[in-house]
C-alpha cells in the first residue's frame, strides 16, 4: 500500500537530515520544521513521480495538506480516486 511507501520515504528524508527520532503518523512534519525546504521539495517530487499527481506549490494550502503522513495519504488517496 502507498502508506508504507510514504512512511519509508519520510523516514529516509528525516534520516538524511540527521533526524533519527521516531514520528507518529499524525505528527506535523512541516510546521514543526522536521522537514526543511529541500526535504519538502523532495517530498513533492516523490509524490508527483510516484503517484502521477501534479502539485501546485503556488497554492498556500498545499503545505497544510501534506504536513503529516496521514494528511499525505489522504491527499494521495483523493487524487488516486479521481
């Protein structure tokens, strides 16, 4: 399932930033600054490449919609059902 892929990718992003602390599925990743700007771009590219979703970074709401693993899963699921 894509949830596991997303968790694995977020874990790798955090590890690459030397953040080895565990995270919960509903924990804020952007507002808490666990993901820096480069990690956010990498996350957006991953979602676009892996799931064929075009994500507009000009939409200020996008960062709220992808701020946790659960929100990312809901966001991807919404587009997969379209």
